[in-house]
C-alpha cells in the first residue's frame, strides 16, 4: 500500500491546479438549491472528460457516477458532495467572484464538488489497484428543506448498487489548510424551523388598557421558552433554541395587532426533540391565552442528527494520519449546526469529516455563510488526495 499511497499523493499534487480551476468555475457560477442546472451539466462534462460513467437527473439536478475496480460487487463505498450555493452577495474581490448577483458559494460546496471530481479522476486512474466500486453522489439542495439527500434517498440513490459505507467532507474555516478533523459518534444536531405568530389587539400605545399587547405577550413567551433548554432538557443533552427574526409592525405610539417570529431548535436526541416540540407549542399557546391573546406555533421539521459510524470514522482517522501525518489530524467537538448528510448517516455507516481551509497570513478566515468567505486553495490538494486514499483504504 505504500507504493499506492505515493501514487495518490503524486496525482493529488499533479491535479491540484486543474481542480482549483474547476472550483473557481463553480464558484463563479453559483446556483441556488434545486436550481443547479448548469452546475449539474458542468459536473457531467467533467465526468465525460474523465471517462467515468454516470446517470444525471436524479431530483432533477443530481448526478450519480460509478467507478468499478476489481471484483466490483465485493464492496461499495459512496462519496458525496453538494452542489448548491446561498442567497448571499459576494464581497470578495477575486478573479472568480460570483457573476450571479446575490448568489454565492459561501458554504464551500464549490470545494466539495470540485474535490469529489478531483478524487474521482484519481480513483478512476487507479481502479485496477482496489477492490469494489466507488459511487459518486453529486447532490442538490443541501441548504434548503427538505434537503436533497432525503429526496435522493427516496429516488434510490442508496440502491443499485447499495453502498456499504458513505463518506463526505465539509470545509472548516477554523482549521488551517492542510489539516483535517474527525469525530466518531454523535456529531451534528437535528434542526427544526419555528414560526410563531402572537396575536392581540392593537391600538394607541398611550391607552394600553384598551389593547391586548402582543409585544408584551411575545416577550413573556420568549423568556419562558428558554426553560426548554435550561430546565426541561437533560443537562447532558445538547439543545439550542434561538429566534433570529421578530416583526412587530407598530411604532413609538402604536401597539400592533400581531408579532411574527422565526427561529430554530437544535437537538441531539430524537425522543427529546419530539418531546420539546410539544412543550414549546403548549407553553407558547398557554401563555398567550393567559394574557388575553393567542399564539399560532408552527414547527417545520428539518434534518435529523448526524452520527458518524465509530469503526468507519476511526479507520478513516487512522488512514488520514497515514496520509497527512499525526500533527495534521485533529479531534472535533460536537456541533449544533446541521447538515442533510445526516439522512445518509441514518441509513448507512457514515463518516463526515472536516477539511481545513484557513490561512491567517493571507487573511482567509471568514466564517461560513458570510459574504467574504473564501478558502486557501492549497487545501484542494489535501482534499482530493485524502478522499481518494480514504476510499481505497475502506474498499481494500
């Protein structure tokens, strides 16, 4: 395997510039969730160029490729990348800046997609040196419910052939380029979107006794709901409840008729998640009623929690140490962010790891979902080589 390791490293270095060019093209032409038509065509054109067979059109813009090694039915490992961008106006002044106004690859999906293409090129060129089949999943709509992963699963992406394991990666702005991170077991939270409308009776703010103030009712509800996190959840069960949007369309002297709110609920346990939904809804509605108003509390259930298979992830970590050295592989903490890769992790043994992209000296350190997000493109070489190596090790 040492000779093959050397080959993979050599090919990763050789194809680095080519994959950077692919990443820049995708970055310059971002498309929103479930609208990735041109991105999908571009991926297909690259697979054609590499001589890799594929099927396009799953969930409209998804692409699924296959690379068959020796004894192709012996074992199947799937690799996944997401295609979609975010509704953010890019502020980076770079030659490959987004040309689609108000749309930007601010979450690194351009890196994920280009890296999977690069890894696929390497794997296709060494397919006579591994056992089994590699399944390439280019997935639409990670950023938007119900999540492209869930839809691709419904359309049979985990069948014909059925993967024994699935591997994915995500950029990590807090980690230096050249490094990666792993965590086995529970890793990322479930996510639900909350929509609350508190209704009262508006009127003149100087005559509050004639009104039912929905702003005051909302304040009581928001304060009380934090008990779900601080007093109702088990102290060892990570839970987040946050409201990021509130519209009370009154004025300095006008009490509005209603207040509209939007928020998110995150958890790491499905039983507690369901229980918390009931508690939040009952609490909000009862408080509003006790104060003379009413509350409509709607929950849009989102992605489940993401769990990394312990054996697969521990093996992947050891393989990463072989490839990058012990000093470049770190252990990750729990994250309360969410990812629709979680749907895959609920179905198959999964490993979802992090790719370092930060370079403080070059001022590349902006967080995900920001208008100045960018990467140290040296991470591309790490990305394509490591993904190819993890796949071969898992197959063999």
